[in-house]
């Protein structure tokens, strides 16, 4: 029960007075990168997509789509495009989540509506928010069925090649992939600690004070002991995170995304 809270934050943070099984499931999340070769149980995909479609969606516009990729050759090509991520090939299923303005653009044309609202950055943002909410609902649904998932932002490293591989029309964008499969019990993964709530939960107004900085220092320590226990290379979160945003090179090809989006028809006004 509340052990899940302690696993996530460490013993220093008292567990809340309320709890239930949904919280157990949410707090047990970990990215799974090693799978058994087994196919997904029948109906798991459809159940996950129903969960995804049950997420809130801005003005009920539902401007997202998802592509289920099971073909081994296609998964291998996408794995290479994502920077050589072997788990993309290993997983029996790869879901590719799309911000999709194409459907509403086509419907607007059929209705002889100008659809000018789709020309704004807001439309791209809205579609990206909605597809992320949908994908996360799917992830939780899959985890509730005993399956494991891992988001694959690496698909944005070479967005043009990914679009070509998936035959994406203009005004669609593969925001991220998600590998899905039965977790390999021989490669069990531990729950990764997160920043203490003091660092990210503010009351009434934004805060960046000693309390937040101290919480981050505590987290660096906690992450190091997690890494030691996992026999991983020890590295402060602060160091990891700041290196990840250090420069253009660290973006592994994604620094060109704004131009790419313009090329595939997003107006982003
Ligand atoms: C949008 C997004 C993109 C991600 N991209 C990748 C990826 O390309 N490859 C990968 O192995 N993990 C990827 N991850 C997983 C994160 O590395 C992982 O969620 C984070 O390290 C926290 O670990 P946890 O999920 O086990 O708690 C991604 C996560 C998100 C939310």
C-alpha cells in the first residue's frame, strides 16, 4: 500500500492519509525495456486504446491518432531511427502517437469551413497535449494488465524518416513512440525515485528558494544510492539533467523540429 509512496520518495517523506489501488498502480510505474517474446493478450490493444480515448480531449476535438506497429522490419527501421534503441525491435508492439490536425483539416474542407484555427501554434500545442494525455492513459491501462511500456521520444531524432516510414500525411507529427510487451521477469526494473514534492509542488505562487534547492540536493543523494543499488554509474540528477539540455548536439537531431513541422504543413502562427 503506502510502501509505494516510500519507494518513490524515500522514508523522509510521510505517506498521505488517503490511499487506494489506483494509487498503487500509478506509483508502481517504471519504464520496461526488456520483454518476453510473447504476443500481447487478445484485446489488450483495444482495451488500451479505449483507455486512451477516455482521456479528456480539448473541446472534444480528438486531434490525435495512433499507429500500432508489429512488423519486425518496420520496428527495426524505427529502432535505428530512434538512435539504435534495441527495445523498439524487441517489443512485440510499438505504438506511435500522433498529433493529428489532418483529419480536422480534411473535415473542415468537406464542410467548406476555413479551418483557420488550425493554422495557429495553439492547434499544434493542443494536439500534442491531447495525445500525451491519451498515451499516458493507455500506458496505465497496459500496466494494469501486467504489461510493460516505454515511451520512445527518440523517434523525434529523425522526424522526416519516421514520417516517411509511417506514410504520415501533412499536418501530422509522430510525437513519441511507446514500446509494449510482457515484462521479462529476469530483467526486473526498480521504481525510479522522483524529485521530492517540495521541489515541484508550490502553494499559491511559484517558488525557487532554498527549500527547493535543498530538496534537489536531497534528491541527488537519493538517486545516487538508487544507482549504487542498481549497479549503475553514479551521477547526480542535476548533472544528468543539465547535460541533457547542454547544447544543440545534446538534442540528437531534434533541434531542427520547428523547421520540420513547417515543412510538413504545420502553420504554427
Ligand atoms: C516523452 C518521453 C520520451 C521518452 N523517450 C525515451 C526513449 O526514447 N528511450 C527510452 O529508453 N526511454 C524514454 N523515455 C523514458 C524515460 O527515460 C523514463 O520515463 C524516465 O527515465 C523515468 O524512468 P521511469 O519511467 O522508469 O520512472 C521517455 C519518456 C517520456 C515521457
